[in-house]
């Protein structure tokens, strides 16, 4: 069997996942070390839920599902998009260590081994602060991770490029869906040329509230730590911070933000945030965190 056969099996098993989040499927595939092995009933686990899940999804996969998956991989390759699954050495190490890692990523551009030294920049309104942070992080040799949904996100990527850096842009829809990059299509093109546009979704799916939530998993997962510029309770920044903290990521926030927003101070007390005084302090803290974190599955 070829690597394409394994990738096709990952897609087919994911497509057969109806009643649980996709990370359950990721877990059994990674534990088995082979998606084809899961299909062949070779997966065994002490955990009864994992065993039952593996058996259920394998039973749903038909030969035509594997043919569909191979055709999809070939079609996307023809469009300049390649597939990375949890079984591939190129699967990002930061994301691999998250409990809710996704089974596959579609990538336009390229994720490089050095991209584990990455910081996500998240914000809602303060474009100037977000851009200044991205510029400084890129200037310090760190990869910048950000969604690509808002004008602030676009400014983060462009500021990193201006400093000669790389970015990873996480989109909330499929890479083959015209509505996904929307008005930021030109920025997406730059990201693909100087980093990678990443999607954990089926290629033709449009962005929805559900996909936006799932995209947070990948945005936070690709980064070693997360810098939250601003935000409000229940907003995008709150969601990213909660996701990062839940998966053991360090979250950095400006002092003025921590003082102005009670939910940030509350999260600081519950789970631990690092308050930075200014951009210089952000760079010191981020570099220390990135270089001290143990690495798993680094390609």
C-alpha cells in the first residue's frame, strides 16, 4: 500500500465519523499507526469507547469511499493543495500534541519544520497593536499564526510579511470554496507564497459558526503560544484564549487588556495567563516559551 492509500483511508474514516467529534477518529488512527489497519480491524485498545468507535467507523467505510478519497486528493493536488494527515511526518508538531487534533489538514503553500517556533496573534479591534505584534514577532524569527477572517487578521499577516517573516493562515472553510477567503483572497495568495494557508475541512465547505469554532482548534494548535491583543467576553478572542488554555498553551496578554477586561483577569486567576508590559516584553516572553517547550512529532 502507498502513502496515498493511507491518506485516503484517513479521509474515508473521517467521513464515516457521524456521532463523535473528529478528534476521536484522529486518536484511534494515531494509536494504530495506520488508517488501513483500522479499516482491517487490526486496532485494539484497552479503552472500550475507542475500540467501539474504531469498529463502528471501519464498518461504515465502503470500497467506493476509498476511491472517492483518492480522487479528491488528486483533484486538490491539481489545484496546488496537498493533504497532510495525522500519520504523516509533516503533520505539525504543535498541533499533534493537542488532545483534539484534527485528522487531516489541507495546505496551500508549505508548513516547514521551523514553524513549530510559532506564536498566534488574535484580536478583534486593535489593528495597530496586532500588526505591531506580528511585525515584531516575525522580526524575531518566529512564525506568526492567525485566522484569515477579518481585516485585523489580514493586517497581522501583512505586517509579518513586511518584516520578512512567515505566516500560517487558518481559514474557517474549505480551500476550494470561493467564499472562504472572501475579500482577503489577495492576502491568502501571499500567505501561500510565504507560508501556508491551512484548512481542516472538506475542500468545498463554506464557513459556518461550527467551522469557525473548529478553526480555533487549529489556530491555537499550530502555535506554541497565543498572544491576545484585545476582545470582549464571549467574543473571538475569548474563544481562542479558552481553547488555548484548555489545551495547555500559554496565553500572553497586554497589561492594559488584563486590567480593562474582568474576564481576562478571571481567566488569569483560574488557568494562568502571562501579562506582558509592551512589545519588547512580548518578544522576550514568546521566545523563551517557544524555545523551552518540549517537542513531539516535529517533522
